[in-house]
C-alpha cells in the first residue's frame, strides 16, 4: 500500500494541490505512530476530493498535515506549486489565506467570548482587507449566504447557537478571505441527520459561488458519495484505494473498501446485501503488520501480502488500488 | 401475542426556568415477545427521555411522568427506584451508546460480571466465572479466558460494546433496550455489533428495542419502526410498510435528506429547513407544520391524532402521503 | 432562516444550585466599598489618630465616650486603628495580589502557549517558589531589608513595602500555575488552531483569544487570594514580622491578643472585621467562578 510511486497523481489537469509522500508521526508512550505513512494525493481546480476511513486511519491527521498545522516529517505539500512543508514562520503564515479549514466540532471552533460578527470578520482584519465599512458589509453578506440573518445573529455569542448554526458561522468565516481550497474535516459528523443535509447543501452552494476546490474528510461513505468527484480510502495511515465514488460503491477493488461499502446501512429494507463482515480488530498503529497492513483481516491474504507491500496501480480508468489480489 | 412491554400515553415534563418543558407528549407503543422495534428520532424528539423515564432512570422533583408503563403486565411508573431495579438485568436489560457508563474502569471485566451473576442468579463463584467465559464467547470475543483478566480501558470501543452486551444478556432478559448502541463506533464495527445483536435475538428469543437516529440501521434490523418527532409518535408501521408506503411528510423528508450509498450522484439532498419546535412552547397546531411542504391552514391550527390506516400502519397527519415514497 | 438561539432542555433542567442570590451580592459589595472608601478617606474621619496613646483611657470597653469601639491597653482608639488598618491591610493585600497576578499570569500564559524550554523554565521557577514557606521567606526579607541598622534607627525599608514584596513573590507562582493550566486548556481548543490556520500571528492569538478567556478564572482566584493574604498578614504579625503593631488589622490582633481575657473586644473586633472582609472577597470569588462554570458548561 505504498505510494512512493505517485502513479495515481495527474499531470494533465489544472492541479491546485499536490501532496507527495507525506509522512506525519507523533510519539506516544507505546512508541512512535506513523499516523500518515507516505500518502500522495492531488486536487484539481473546482474538484471535490474526499478522504474516507475509520478511526485511526489518519485522515484527520492528514488534513492537519496538509494545512501544516502540525509538523510533518517528510513529503511535499504543493499549493499552486509552492511547497508549504518547506515554509517556516512568516512565509508559511503568508501562504495561509489560500487554504482554509472547517473542523468537526463546530462549537469549539469558535471563540466563546467573541461575537459572531467579530468571528467572521477576523480573517479580513488579520490580512487588512478593506475598510471597516467594507468589512462589515462583506460579513453581513457572508452570513446571509449561509442562511443566517446578520441582524439577529451578528451580536450574539457562539454559545447561544446550535451545532449546525455554529458550522455555518465557521463556513462564513473560512470563506471571508476567499481561499482557493477548503479543507473540511468531518464537518457534519457531529450534527443531527436533518441538519447534515442543510450544511452539505451550503458547502456545495459555496463551492459553486466561490469556485472552490474541496478536500473533504469523512468517515461516512454515503455523504462522500453524494458530493465528491474522487475518493481516497485510507487504512492505518495508508491509501488503499482511489476511485470515483460510483465505482467505489458499485465495484470496490480493495477488500477493505468492499467491507466498508457493505457495512454502510442503507435506509431501504428491500435491498438485500451480502455483508462482508470484517473479523477481528484493527491492528495497533504503533506496530503495523508487515507488507500489506490490511492482511490480518483480509479474506484474500496470501504469503505475498506479508512479504511485499502492494503499490497503488490502475485497475480500471481512474481507479487505483494497492492490493496484490484486487477484487473483480 | 401478549405484549411484553407497553407504553400507554406516556407523558414526561420537566420544570425549567422557562416553564414546563414537554419532552414526551403522550406516546403509546407496545412490543411483543421476540420482536424488534426500532425507535427513530433526532435530538429533541424525546426518544431517549421516553424510555429513560419509563425505566425509572429519570426521577426527582422536577420530573413529571404520567401515563402507564407495563412490563409483562406490571406497572412500572408508580414503583420506587429500588423496586424497578429489581427488573433490570433479569427482565429487561439496557445497552448504551457509551459502554463506559456500564463498565467500571478500575475493575477487571471478569469480576464485574461475576458479581452480577452471583447476586442476581445466586450462582456460586465458580459457576459464575464459567458463565462469564461462556457469555464472552457468545458475543464472539477472542480468547475469552484471557479477557476476563483485563480492564475495560485496555479494550477497543467495539470490544467494550460487546462486553456491555454480554453483561446485558447475562441474566437472560426478555427484552433488550439498546440506546444508540453503535453511534460512537466505526461503520465496520457497527456492522459487527448489529449482526451480533440480531444473532443473539434469534438465539435467545429476546425482544429488542433499538433507539437511534439512523434510518439505515432500523431498515435492516427491526420488524417495526416508530418515528418520533417533538415528543410524539408520528408514524408507526412494519419496516416494509414504513419505507414502501411512507405516510408522514416528516418521514419522507427525512428519507430524502439522508445521503445514500445507493443514491444517484449529483442529486442534491433535500434538506428540511428550520429546526424542531421549542419543547417549552405549547401550540395547538401540528408540530411539523412550520417545516412541512404540504402544510395547510388546518395543519397550522389543529393538532392531528394518531390514526390507523387499517393495516397496522399508524400516522399522525391530516394529509398522509398516498403514493409510495421514493 | 434558522436563527433561533440554542434551546436545549439539559441546560435548563440543570438549575444552578447554590447560586448566591442578589442579597449576598449587595452585602458583599457594600462591605467592600466601605472598606475601600475607608482606606482612601480614613484620614478625614473625625477620629483620634490611630497611634495616639490616650493614657487616661486605657482599656476602655465598647461604646465608651469619645471612643466608639473602646481603646486597647495603651490607649489607642480601636475604631481609628481599624480605619487606618483598612489602608494597610487592604493595601498590602490588593497590591500583592494584583502585581502577583499580572506577573504570574503573564509568565503562566506565555509558558503555556510557547511550550518548550520557556515552559520548562517557568514551571521550574513556580515549583521552586511554591516550595519556599511564606513565613521563612518573609522572615528573611524582613531581616535583610526592613531591619534598621544598629546605628541608624530610620534606615531600612518600611515594613509594609517588604511585606508587599514577599507576598507578591508568594502569589506569583499560585496565580501563575493557575494561568498556565487555564491557558493550556484554552490553547488546545479548536478555535486557537483555527486562528493559526487563518494566519494570525502568535502574539495576536495570545492577545485576542487566550488572555481574555483565561482572565475570568484568574479573577475568581485573585479574590480568594486577597482574602487569604489578609489572614496571612495577621499570622505574620503574630510572629512579629507583620506590619508594625496596630498598623494593620492583623497586627492589631497580634498586639492585643495577650489582653484577650481583659479587653476581649480589642482582639475580637479586628478579627470580626477581617472575617467579614474575607467573606466578602470569597463571595466575589465564588460569583465569578459560577459565571465561568456556567459559560464553560455550554461549550
């Protein structure tokens, strides 16, 4: 499951973000954990790329690594050709307006003692965009675009709002400086079912309005399917499959993806499915299995899988899988 | 089929600073032996308050419960906390979202279990310990003999959940109540746990209630489904009937707003605008009217009753949907 | 448009028990205002000077002519003593706590946000200072700085100044550790990460996000600390290293405790005043703490 070949990365389209061989580690009492192990991906202009995986796969760490909010051990993060990972201090700070992020816990993303208007205005103030008047007008406009009435919410504090409303405020704030890329780290996972749709629709609308590209992190395949152009599936720090969402759902090539897809509950009792129930527990991230990391739970594992780590290779147009014995 | 567990016109109110908060407004449900009922609702629908109040977990001066809750014919509401506890484990068992609420982090798993068995079933220690290993095997835990020596925090979330399930079925309850049992778990682990629950239900002939917000879970695992909104049951039907012949606009809207793995890409999700009603406010209208695309004047001035369409499919709407919903 | 503020019944059913009512607020603030007023304007009160020895009227009981609260064994008027003492006791206490909080707070917050070697050095300083007993520190400082030379009776720093310095040194690590802990907790919040991702400078983040959120919890402890310092000063006075006898409430206690059997009011009245003041300060400490808890429970 290595990506040291970056064969799945594209050169033909207008690529906005290109991540090459990114490695992120952190130390725990049990040892060093490679949360992100040699991951490469790219996002084209106007595209939505999704990263899915379960807990411990490293997707959130990947998002923070791309944003350079945590130190990365090695690898490149090329935004418009500029390697963010090689920038430090002031240079890195100056590169930030082009790439913004929305977090999972919407309420904790907002400083509780500031008012909504001040929060949304912050990026504009930091970068000195516009006069006071202009900023106020822009903030009001942004709030309206996320379906919040500025005259009602403007002077309130975040603690007075629900998770969904706080997420809207976060979105408004992130878009105030008009970034090119928006990284969304599980933006709807902690929201109620009927609110999820509202927020997803807002994100889609904003994408069109501002011409954004999205890097969307989620554990929910159904959500990802609805909004993305390309999906990366991660397991234990590595990418195991890359494919367009319909292909992923209808004919997943990797055995883990297959298990993931068949585990997602479908709200329709008439759909009978063969459930591929995974056995066992995920291995410890401090001591991952040799060769293919998924082999300890894979129904198709052979000796080769223990000896040699599989690389991502194309098995159908646009679909890459890191497996010695892919399905189909 | 005699009803195993019945709720009749259960109402739960809380006294708060802003007035009386109506969390549950007259819920009537029954569960027969061996059947699985899914209770679906979002936060604020009253789905958690409902059964917690029914089980006597919500008490105090500020809590007002009325109506009837019967377990195998016995009224639970008038009972004291001590009396109700008598039924926990032996007649009715509960499984929660967070297994750490049921597991003591400073005691080994084996001893937590066997204590319950010794006390409840009057087993001697040796027999209890054997039963513990047996139960852990039943919930498909690897190496149960080694597991009994471990502490809860040494296990993963999915394993803890299975231990909690094992503890719940230890005394052979007739009804298992699962409140969001898999919400905190990964999707693949969720599938394992749900499969386990279905399996156990068949093997042990238990009745089951799954309380969740996820329509996908109940679609695959329950016989009947009750949809809750604003503290009331708004639709109650067999699983097939609920999905194939949805009558409530709320249920339809919910189904349309959920992203689906088998859906068409590019199809925009139809979000339900607005938010659930304020539980303190009293209104004579239908609670869903402000958000309902079919609402009429009547819906805004009168409150619909729960009606049966003759086939056991109950709905609470003046204008139930006719055509099969997609 | 969905703009209705959050209404969760959990936050409402959990009514704050033990929240002090408005009566307590008025009483506490009233008392403190009286004390502070007295500290500033005590000089203008039509009372005998506090250190004026009225040898004709030694040990007068309460409500005597010309001496409303009586006099102590050397004729000093108790009421005047209290009036003057307000300035000394409150002055020492508030100054030490204020300066200590500012220094300790800054150190703690910067240490928490910066981490690394800065944090290690500051924490070490805090731990070492906390290990030094207050009494020993004050004794040493008084001996070094406030004790006049044998040949020059007016040399040396004034007692009060030395007390302020030593008590400030005691307060710094206490408030500092609190500030550090609070800042650590706030630094871990998502909104600080968000601020970084927007491109805010570290200094701005400290100023805009961390300090305003740490301040309320510090205020709560600062009030409590002020009360404790007043009492500590009393203890130090009994050991002979407090303010000069009779100059502060604590030293009035120290001065007159030998006469407890004969003129109990000369000890009990200052003790009562100290008690009331500390209670009022504690009240405010609690009040701020509850407001913070209230707010933080929603996050």
